[in-house]
């Protein structure tokens, strides 16, 4: 094996270890937050749980809150992303692949199935984050980052520019469906699988759009028809004619 190949292998191994460590920190931070609240544990306790030093922690995250929320890339397993992107290889240039929606479903289901949190823990985590205004602000910023990450993934899969309006609509719509399915699935009273919950929502959206007028719709509304005739004039009393005065 050449020196360059050995260097690439070592670099790839280091990157995989970094990714695994980062994911472990985020998973532990979320579990502790769900159990004790944001202020119920320290960075030191988090480090002890993961088996890392305080210095190592700050090499990955600037603060405990950032570890709790993680980053969009932390929740995207490399093999699932690769499979999703490769699924669009056979699509014609400039068109959306016919399997884009079902492949998106498989990606979302795979990500959820690999989560290290139970439904109860997820519900507790959501409650803990909702009680912390600073975390809500960070979470909103993270949502925008996640949307941009998904746009890049779809653009790479479909060989389209990231600013293509179809990509923006797809990511926004599917993001809303995933969020809705997550709310239903992680409800402690729910008994349905995540796949069933998400597929039900996606099928409903497909049915709604299928019932619409054939596309493309006009970008501007059609002009109003011109009036067919002039309205009849209405007689009004002439103030100079006393014969028209009312009695």
C-alpha cells in the first residue's frame, strides 16, 4: 500500500472516530437533559458518562447547550445519506426521480430507528428544551441548518442547483410532514410505528396534491372579463327644475 493510501485510510479512520465521539456526546447530553433537565447536570458529569475529558468535550462543542442540540450532520448516518443520493442516479437531467419521495421516507425512517432515545425520553427532552428560551433560539437556528443540509443532499441526488424551487418546496413540505409524524409518533400514548405514521402523512399529502388542477398553474391570475355593456343611467332630480321636487 502506498504512503498516500495509508494517509487517506488514517484520515478516514480519525474522521469516523471524531464523528462517533461527537454523536456519543450529543446522545448522552440529550439523555441527561431528558432525565434531569438542562440545568440538572454539569459538563463534568456529561464527560464522565461519555468517558472523555473536559478538554475533549470543548474540542467538539463550545457549551453544554450546543451538545444537547447537536448539529444536522450528527443525525445523518453516512450510509443512509449515500443510499439516498445514489437512488437518483438514473433520473434524467433536469427532472426529479420517480423514487424521490419513497427514498426520502426510507431516509427519515432509518434516521428515527437509529435514535438512541425512547419515546418517553424524547417527550421529556422536548419539554426540557421548551422550558429554556436560549435553547429554543438555538434549535430554530439548527432547523435552518438542517434544511440547508437536506437541500444540498437533494441537489446532489437529482443533479440540480441547490436553489432550484422544486428542491425548496420538497424540503419544506417533507420537513413539515416529518415534524408532524414525529409529534404523533413520540406521543407516549401512540402505539403505531414511525414508518406507519409517516407514510400515512405522506400518502395524505400526495392525495391532496393529486386532486388539484393539472399543473402547471399560471403564475398570474387570468384577467377579468371585460364588461358586456354600460349600466343604465340613473335619473336624479334636477335641482333647477321645481317640477321634479318632491311634495
